[in-house]
C-alpha cells in the first residue's frame, strides 16, 4: 500500500520568533537572528556569537516544575509540538492510539543539562546532588517521548539521528510509515539547544564557526567568497503529517503534500562531505525519483547552505550534477543566513519554510551575500525575498558522518 501524505499542521520556535508566523515574517523580511551569546560567559572563547531564541522564559509556556525537569531542547520541542497540534487541530484517535506516531529527533539531545550536572559534580564532589530527572533530560529521545505522552500517541516514538540532517530524516521516516500504511498520522521534526560551552568550543575547534564577533548580524554568509563559517543556533520545528484520506475525512487544512524523500551516506569522512558532491547528488536524485520528477519539476530549493568552506561549494556541485543547465534557472537560497545553524532542528525548520514558500509564492533570501564565491555560481536569491510562482520545493540537509537528505514538497491538488 502506498498512500499520499499531506502536511496539516506546523509549529516552531526559533531565533526569529516564538512561533511559525513570527519566524516566517522575519525570514521573508530578511532579518538576522544572530547576536552576542548570552547563555554563558564567552570571555575566554574565540566564538562569542550565536543565534539564540530571544527572550526565552520556559515558564511562559509550561509550568515551572515541568520546565525544571526538561532540558532546553525538550522545552523547545514541547513548544513547537503544542503549536503544531493546535494549528492542525491534531488529535489522537482514542479507539486507535497506535495509529499515531511521534518521530521528533535531536542531533545531540540534552547536552546542556548533562553539562550542568557534570559541572555540579566537579564543583561539589557530591554525586547525590544529581537530579533524579537527569536520565530523561539527557535522552535524545526524551523530547519525542514527552510529546507522545502528552498527546497519548501509542504508535512508534523514536528518533533517527543523522547529525544536522536529523529533522529531515525524522520527517522522511514519518512519511514512509504513513504512506506504507503503518500509521495514519504523525508529528515529526527535531529540536536542539547546543549553545553551551562545550558545543561552541568543540565546533570552533573543527574550524567551522564564524569568529566575526564585532559584527554578528553579518554572519553567516552562505555562498559568499569571504564566508567565515557557520553560526550556532537553537530551537525546534514540528510538522503534522497525515494520510490524505485521513486528513480529508476530518476536514483538515492542508499546507502541502510531501512527495519525495532521499537519504544516504557518503561513507567518506566523519566531518567532511564528499568534495565532489556525489553523495549529496545521489540523495537529491533519489528524492526526485521518489517524487516521479525530473529537475524541470522544481521551482525552488531550500539549501543546506551553512556558510562553511566545505559545504557551500559541494552543495552547488551536487545540484548542478543532478539538474545540469536547469540548475541555473532554479532559485536556491539559504535561510540559515538568518536562523543560523541549529543542527538537526534546522532541517525541520527548513521543511516548514519550504511549505510556506509554496503557500505564499515567495523564495526567501540569502542575506549577507554581497560577493559570491566563483565556485558558487547559482541563483541564491541574494539580499531580499523574491515573489514568484512556487509549486514544488526541495529542501536539502547534510550532516557530519556523511549524511545526505533531500525532501520534496508540492502544492496540494486533489
């Protein structure tokens, strides 16, 4: 059995807003979410900037006791999932709770809570002071499981982990489970809260982070000749996926249809992508074949676009490999130029941006792109958003370990 799968709800918390609408308005306006790090003292750090969720007070969204028992990434997932449920009028069938799944992942899980508890032990030497909620806070699957418990979903609740491609793989896995008939509906996406000392220091040691601390909003600069590296971010994105017949039976609003999913591995290097883009090209081709499309069927590409030396040229090569001359006619922008890079969560956010691009017929901009790298010679929608007809969008996501994922969304037509 192969069923059509549609998107009926969205939720998000990001450096550009506490919900989907606020975030999307700022994306279309070309606003940056980057600023000085406030999560910890950066005096001894080379990297002092990140794209933090602004004015974050979990007590505004959940009881204080609940907030204390959850890592920040789980708090973000809870907020995004609740918005998604409300937006899509999403509910678990009390007579068949096993037909609803929750596939909401994270690349690194509760690392900030783990760090806080480890520091407490180092400083006090007393292991008895560890919170009894430590394990649930640390678990990579904790965010997904909390959502499943909250809504009563008794179908699969697990978290595929593929580094910065996690959110896309979670959506792709949920798509597969529904179209193959194992589920009728699912919440899918990812959340991250990696802005803590080890996260920033470790990524900086790879040479991947921007150190342009004096001018935060001019970083990152995807596809630019002088790109200084990525900017860490945080937040969550969650979508509601349903079998078409299930959505129609309950009269759900449909944002769009997911029609293609490609996922593979470079098997090349633990942190570097295959330089010629062949692995990414294979994932793109896989998604197009899954969607029964060729390159002529794409109107816009939401790029992975991290603003690093290794990623941007590789992704450009991959798109040109698959689309050929058509690649020059398909706008491809990086919304990470505004949101920063929230690891696995960004892929879920970008799936939402892809669907909103279809809804509003607008290609978001790549900001800060004043002088492109000569190797990056495609149409990256520099500077400002572009109104244009958009019916089909591909979203690319890549991750450490060689993960390559492409998702394809289409305007819904009955």
